[in-house]
C-alpha cells in the first residue's frame, strides 16, 4: 500500500513541541515575535500571510502584519524594513514575495537583518547553509527534510532527484541533502528546464522532490518502483469549483500513487510543513536574540 504522507499531522506535532519552547521564552519575558510584510494586494500572497498570522496566534507567537501600498516607492518599503530591524519585540520577519515589478527583491533581502531573516534568504544565511553551519534553514526545504524523517526514509547514499532549481527550494534543498549529516548524506541530482531526459533522472531516483511550478509535470511513468515522492508544487488551475480554480501539485497524484512507496498530497503535504518551519525559525531567532535556551523539534 502506498503511504500518503500526512503533512498536517507532522506539522501539528512540530507545532506542539514549538508551543512548549514558546512558553519557556514567554516565561522568561520574551514572547517570540514574527512580522509579515506584504507589498501590494496579490490575493494568493494575502492568503499566505493571513495563514502565517493565524499560525502565530495558535502557537503563542506575537504576530504583526504590515501592509505597504503596491505603488509605494521602494524607500517606503525600506523604511518598514529598517523599523523592523530596530524593533526588539520582532525577532523575525519576512517580506512576502512576489513584490511589485518596480521593487528589486534581492535589494529587499539584503536590507533585512540576517539575524531576523526567518526565510533564510539573506546571502549571509545562504552562505552559512552552504558552509554547513545553517542559522535559518529556508522553511520549505527544512519542511521536506522533516517529512522525509517522519516517513523513515534513509537518505544515507540514496539517490535524490530534485526537479527545480529555485533559490527558495531547489538550491537550498540540494545543499542540505548533500551535507555530511543524518538528514543529509544523499547523492543529489538537480534538474531544471534545460535538463535533457528528465524522466530517466526521476525514474532512477529513490526520492523525487518536485518543485518546479508546472502543474502535474511528473506522472507515474517517471517514477521508479518504491520511490518516495515529495510534491512541493502548489498550482492554481481553472476548475468548475466555487472559487473557479483548484490546487494541484507538480506531480500527477493518481498515476504516481501506483508506483510510489510514499507520496505527499496537495494540499496537505509540504504546505503545512513550510508554515510550521517558519514558526520554528521564529522561535530559534528569539532564542538566539534573547539568550534563552530552548529545545527545538
Ligand atoms: N512567496 C512564496 N513563498 C515564499 C516564502 O517562503 N517566503 C516569502 N517571503 N515569500 C514567499
């Protein structure tokens, strides 16, 4: 029987452990604080930041949200960032991407205090991760690692094929999985839009991670017997539903389920893990900044 990996259950267990760490910090007078910044009014981004704020409330993190008008000059966004860098009650924050076209997101990332960069996108944090000394693992790759651990996947010497080379998922995940560590030690192949014979590279893998943003690009014929499939994709496709769309992953779930040993659903797989690991990074940031030691899951 193919195991359907329950991201909600794994995320819920992590949140429960984080709640204890949060109470330890709060008892010491330092309730962890997370801020979200949204520039513009992209509906999907609004949904994401609302969910992040709701998560904060549930676990006892002080959540704050800052809206910046979509047509505001870059300086206004930078002032918001500078204020958050200076606010001792905000231990971590993020600027939701995508930002409007007149804003250079790389400039935004570089302006964020790396000690508060709970996305793990600042070059200092990227460098530390590559060097094997990560401060904040980016939330989605970290969530994928936790899901693999919860599914008892042995990565030691395993062939992992990652489809997608984004700065947010593919690149950091590849770097994490090749680290000399219990949750690393894999042999990683990173595929992308110029890769030739993609199917051969996915079919020979013990673990396939799809993070490419193309609806149902990977189907069952591209997956080897007993492979573990992690679907990071969240794609809105037109559908005859109340909202006029439905969410599908980068993997064709039905055909892939036949071959795979285990597979994540969309929704309910990687998504809740990404959100849980943002809370994790916020607690870690608060612990580092306040000097209060806590146990992290
Ligand atoms: N937009 C989509 N995913 C992310 C993320 O992980 N962080 C931020 N800041 N924006 C995003």
